[in-house]
C-alpha cells in the first residue's frame, strides 16, 4: 500500500516515531507500521561500541610519545543523544553524518583526558605507568560533563601501549642494555668477591686449625718435657739416695774394718810379719830374710848365697 511503511529494529537499537513534532512510539527492538508522509524515524544504537585510538602526546619532560588504546562505550540515554545529534533515518541510512561524529567526539574527550595524565609525568614514568594512566583516564571520562550531556556511558578504557620516538627508544634501550650489563658485571664481581671471601674464610679456618694443632702439640711436648724433668728429678733423687746409701755402706765397712784392725795397730810389725809368714810362700820368707839382712847390713860381715838358693827363688811356683 502506498504511503505505509514498516520499521523493525534489533534489541540493541532504540527507535522513536515522530509525527508533527511529537513522539508517537519509542522503545528498544520495536517493529511497527506507520504512515510515511509526515513521519520521522529516529534510530539510536544502544549497544556497546568499540573505539580504537592512537595519537601523539608530549610528556612532562618534553619527550614525544605515541599512545595507543581502546575505548568501549554505550548510549545510556538515547533520548538525550537524539535531542543533540540527528539520528533520523532516510530510508535505511541516516539522513546526516552526525552518528559518525559521535566516536570522534568521544575520541577527542579521551585524548584530552589522556594528555593531562601524560603531561603530568616524565617519559620514564609514562612508559611504565600505562595501567595507572588508563585507570585515571577512565575515571575522568566517567565524570566528564560533555559525555554525560550526550547520554554516553564509558564501559571500559585501556591503554595498550605507550611508545617513545624511535631515536629516544633506541637511546633508552642502549641505556637499559648498559645498565643490565653493569648489573651482570656487578653480579660477576659479587660472585667472585663472595668466592674470595669464602676462600679467605677457609684459609683462616685452616690456619686457625693448624694453630690449634700446634698449640696442642706444644702442650703435649711441654707435658712430655715436664714428665721427663720429673723423671730426671726422681732419677737424680734416686742416684743421690744410692750415693748416700753407698757412702753409708762405705762408712759402715770402713768402721768395721777400722774396728777389726784396731787390735793389730798395737802389735809390732815384726810380730805381724811372723803371723803372716805362717801361711806364706817359702820364697816370700826368704825375701823377708833378705830384707832383714839388708836392714842390718852394717852388722853383717860376709854373706854367701849359693846358686841353688838363687835358682830356687827364680823358679816359678808350680
């Protein structure tokens, strides 16, 4: 039938039917017939929309970086958005390019909030604090009046990468590489130093052990020496006792001999000779006779000694 149209939208689209400036029908996922003359159909997507972004910024120390991320939003208040942007349909397409401008406006708001966070940090801080920057930008977007006025709800925001300029990146890589090499050298030095310390500890322990062994050996030698000195002292005491005993024994024997010879001291030597001659050798008697004659030589006139007597004296005792 001419002049009658049919509208059917998915559940993620909020549709409104205007006639004579008034809303006749509205809601999500509606399907209805309408008279095309004088009717305006407004379709606002209410589902989530992903907006990838990448833009360049400058850090607080005037270093250029590239920020790459991803934003997810949805239209939480379609009526408010439809009042600010033209989402009317002309056939099956939008009558204007306003719906295509919405992601750009959200991207601009995102860049503004991200710029504030990046410029508040130095290059090194920005490179390592991407997650912190993302969370702060998400909180700022959810509180931004512009997006609230459009009826936009930011569902998620994430910064995928913050990259410095190529020459700056190479400089940072070189610096990090040198730092890692220094740390590796320090680790090697620390390991060698630890090995030297351990070796010195081992040497000190060995020297201490050797010193203790020598001290123990010295104590043993001193103990042996003291024992030897004690033995020598006892031996000297023994020798002194033995000498004293010998002297006492000699004195006793001398006293006994003196007492035995005391009676003989009073005898005449001739009497002793006579007593000794009783058991003496005959030749000894002859010699004693010759001795007597020699003592009284002045009284002897002539002395004849026969050869037989001399031969007898010269013969050995059989």
